[in-house]
C-alpha cells in the first residue's frame, strides 16, 4: 500500500492547492459577473479568449510534459538531457509562435472578431508563450516529487492574480470616483475584459521569475533518485527524434482533449452570431465554472498519479496493481464530489454567481461534471498505450471524440443553445472513454474492479435522481440533499475501505 499512501499524500497536497486556488479564483466569478453584466457580453469575451489560450497552450507544450516523464524514467536515457531537450523544444516553439502573432497581429485580430482590441490578442499571445515554457519546469518539480514547491508557486500565482483583480475591479472604481487623477493614467472604467488579460500577464511573468532556478543554466539537475548533476542546455538531435516520435501523438491527443473542453466556447459565437451569442456564451461560461469543481480533483490526481505510474513502469505487475487501485479510488471520490456539488448547488450559485442573470445556465452543471468524470477515467485508461509507447492510439481516440463533440455542437447548438454544448462534451468524452477501455482490454488488458466500481456508479446515479426530485422547501432541501451525500459516505466506509485502518497497517 506504499503506492496508495504516496498517491494519497501527493494528491492531497496537489488537491488542497488546487481546491483552495480554484475556490479563490471562483471568488472572482461574482466580481466579474457583477462588473460585467450578461447583456454586455464582456464575460463572453473572457470565456472565448481563454478557450483559445487553452488550445494554443496544448500546441506549444507539444506533449513534452508526458514525454519528459516517460524518457526521464528510461534507464537508457540521460534525464538531464531529456529535460534540456524538452525545455529547448517548447521554448523555441513558444518564441516562434509569439513572433508570428506579433508580426501579423492586425489580420489575426480582425479574423477573430477583435479588430477593435488587437492588444487582447497580443497580451494573450505573450501569456501563452510564457505559460507553455513554464510547464516544463513545473513538470520537473513533479518529476522530483517536490509537491510542496510546486504548490507554493501555484498559490503565489493565484494570490497575486486575485489581489490584482480585487484592486482593479473593486478598489479602482471607488478611487476613480473620488480621486480620478490618482489612477486615470492606467485605469479606464470601460476597459473591463482588457484588465483581466493584463493581470494574467503580470502573474505569468512573476511565476516564470520564481521558476528561474529550474530553467536557468549553470544550476543543478536533480534526478528522481536524488542524484545531482550540473545542468546545462544541450540539444540532442537523436534524442529529440525519439522524443518527437513519442510526443507528436501525445500532442494530437492533447489538442483533441483541449478541443473537447474548449471547442464549444470557440465556435459558439459563429454558431449563434451577434451580441446574443456572446451573451449566452458568458452565461454558459459562468455556470460551467461551478462544474469545474470536478476538474480540481481530476487535475490534482493527475499531478500526483502520472509521475508515480511512470516511475513504476519498470515493474509491470506493480504498474497493473497501481492502475487498478488508482482507477477505483478516482471514480469513488469524483462521484462523491459530484454529489456534493449537486447537494449544495443552491449555496454555490449564491456564493459564486451573485448576478441572477447568469443562473439560467446552471442546468448544465451536472452534465459538465459527468463529462469531467469521464475525462478523468479516460486519462487513467490512457496509461496502457503510454507505457508501451503506442501513443497513436490516444491520438486516434481523442480525434474521434473531438469529431463527435463538433458534430453535436454544429447540429444542436443553433437550435438548443448552450445546453447542447454540455451534452456535446458529455458525448465526446464518453466516446473517448469507451474506445480506450475496449481497445485497451484487447491490447494490454487490466482487470479493473468493475463490479465494485459499478455499485458506486449506480448508487451515485440513484442518489442524483432522488435529489432532483426533492421540492424546494428552503433550508430543508439542502439538509435532505446533504443526507444523500452522507448515505454515500456510509456506503463507502461500510462496503469498501475505511482509509484510517489501511493507513495504520502500513
């Protein structure tokens, strides 16, 4: 159970940072929805721009995060040269991207519908170039299992971002009314979305500076075994070719995965044109923020799980056992998170989305959360092809899922609006998950505990349906729904594993 203890410890640390960070970021949603009314479409602009950013970030990182873990843990490879080659690859791509965007800024801005604000595109291009490069040093921290430093840097980024947002959107309007001469040199009360991007740029620069020890030459490179080597930038052409062969399918997989998450937000203004499309996109984006609570655990689990699994890849039996345990615990706790959000949705909507104009979008929350759970399962299933260097399978599954999502969006969004976006994501991830499972069981079978997992899924589904049938009777509604969550917890403890006993034994 040392695997379980290590996984729990790192997931708890990554998860605490992710949960606290996401929660603090969620505190910005009521700020944004207050200062950016739904009818203005400003929050729709923010949602649209960050969807593009997520997609471009996946392209620029080039699958090198996963590739770094795989090659750094190969006995025949030099992990220091692997890290250096990954840094130079991503850094070079980021610099090329930034140069091209700034060179052709005007036509790009006009084609994306931001001709009046080309600076939005320029700022976001700089942000995504910095963040892409920073992904590799952050992966290096995970490779060393330095979860504390990783989480500390992430929290600094989040706290600076939140502090600047509070200053700009809450303090500056008051100062501007009483003493405009103090801040008129940088503050324009009509700019709104532009400040969101400018603040992100400041936090990205600060984070890159704090990571200097991990990417500056002439420092030390520390292997996962604790060995310390002088670090220098080395471009190994033969190593790059081997890494490229592994990474380009991962890149396709990443792009398709990000498209599954962001395509609806990118194409929505084209499917529902005009101000109404931007307004609906803002409502959908705000409501989906609540559903992203599920993404907190998925991301935390991935940060902890990925380096551990690759580190165990030399022992096939140990890897299989870890996959079985990891899948089971992931599903159990994401289902628990799903039920908690549904039970306390009335609280979340008041805390996170104070403007009731956005509440019509809350219907998408359970659908998007279910899609996030399937995305996490798909990630867990992906190790069968990553560990045998057959990443083309992942690219194929993700592309098919992406095509399903695109088809559902194009056909149904013009008729049903943003609810179709949520179902499109559900269908896309369901397709990826099922394809990966059935092909994986033929190519590299893993005996997952389907009977136990199925019992939790069925119970969670029954409790969810029961909660949706409870009439609104004020505080008693929340109490009754909370009792449903407690029932799930009781079932978990009685049927499967009291964690405190397992940890005491080991």
